[in-house]
C-alpha cells in the first residue's frame, strides 16, 4: 500500500518534529548539567535553545526560571 502525498508530508513533518524534540531534550540535559555545576548563564542558554527547537515542553521554561532565580540570588 503506497502513501499518498498528504500522508507522506505528514510523516515527514512528524519525523522533523521528533528530531527537533530529541535535539531539544539534549539541550535540556546540557542545561541540567550546567545547572548542577552552578553555571547558571550557560544553563539558561541551553534551556533557551531547547525552547527554540521545541516549545511544547514546559520543563524547559521551569528549568530556565530556576536557573535565573539562582543566578540572581
């Protein structure tokens, strides 16, 4: 059974979104590592990059806020 053009486009879009989400999760992990090392500015940069890649995960925002609060305390 062959996919029609719309199914193929949807599959490609889903694959692209999954790749962006995976890259965003890598950025989040780098942010978490920086946060644990008290490199808060670096952590914020990673969380911001994660948000640019995939803006549907609220943990990127909450982690960034935590880093911002620690940076200013």
